[in-house]
């Protein structure tokens, strides 16, 4: 049943925002109407790969898929290592074709990079030591324990082993899709031909549509690196809470009026510029762990 212009305006003005999103997807004709209707939301939470609108989540990730063992062009992955990797197939960051994190060094803190390198070296060392011990072990109980150790550390080290062998893309035993999970009960997948950042920007457009104004009571931003958001909407926000990358998060949004309250929880040693107009004009500012300039 088609909606008239006036009835569409009435529905869009008072409908739950998540139902409005679903209505827009099912009835594309309302998109021109909603330009003049503010989108009212009680709570929004943003992370690098997830948007929660009120209590409904829209989450992006990469999903690891495995090629058939019968494909003779593909390098075979040990079954035990594959079974361990299958227990955790989602990735919240971009990867190269080996499955190794692929993100600019500038977005990875030194301590995090050092920890990753140490973890990989440790896994590599434990993987080869366990294989060496298994070759001489005769006790069945110890052999099973060593096999479990090989599978565990091998599941971490295996992408780096494939990189050391310079395995071409077409011989890789696994590949990735971008997966969208809606409220944990609906899943969509698309080919991994764009970055997660590109996918997130597209999802923002699909969720918020063409609304000229978005009114939010509480907006919480958790921009742990990397931070992809750049939302070209006028936002009317009452309370805003940000953790880390304060200036970058503030610069990604356009607020139509001063904030009633701004709460910032900065990373240690993070420098916050209090001359930022949004921060400066907020009526109440609560800050924790902040170095100012």
C-alpha cells in the first residue's frame, strides 16, 4: 500500500528510528519525503565497526571462509589448525590476502605494535618447538597435548607462515567476506573488495538516509583506532561522551547547537585542544585523563 505525502510525514515524524530505517529500505519512495523530517533517536553508540541505535546494533566485520580441500590449486591447511581458526572467524580490522592485519602504521600505537610482534614471535617459537617435541614423543597423552599446542599456536602463526612462503592469492586456503550483522539475528555478506572503513561509510548513509537533521539525546563515541567516521549530517545532541582521539572525533561531526554536556575520557598523554568550537561552546564539560594545550 502506498503512502501519501502527508501520511508519510506523519509516520516518519513519530516512528521508531530503527523501523524508519527498515521502512526506507522497503519503501524507497519515502526517501524524498524524509529530507524534511528530523530523525529523533534516544541513544546512539559508535565504535570503529558498530553502530547501535537505541538498543539495536548494526555491526560490520570480516568473515574468514575456507576453500574446499578438493581444490588441487589451493595450499592445504592442517585440519587441526583450521578447526581452531574456525572457532574465531570474525575480524574487526582490515587484512591483507594472508589474513594479517592491514592498517597504516600511523593508526597503531607503538605499544600495541610491539605487543603484536612479540605475540607472533612467541607463537612461532612455540609452534616449531612443539612440532620438534612431537617428532620424538611416544607417550599418547603427551602427544595429544603437543598436537593441541601445535594447533593453537599454529592458528596464530599460520598467516605469517603463508607470507614467508609468498603464497599467491589464488593458492590461499581461505579468503574473506565483509559481513553485516543486524541485531544478532540477521546477516548479510558481500565481497571483500573495499575496506571496512568504506563499508562503514556506506552503512552510515543507509542508516541515516537523507534526513537533514538528526536529534540524539545521548551520543557515545568509542573511537579506538582506526576511526572511520565522517558524517555529513547536522546533529542536535544533548549529551556527548567520547573516549580517545577527542579532536578527531569532534571534527568528524557537525553539531547544529551547543552541547548540553560533553564528557571526554582521554587516553593517557593524549593532548586535547580546548579551542575546538564544539568543546569550547559546550555548557558542561567533564574531562578525565586530559592533557590540554
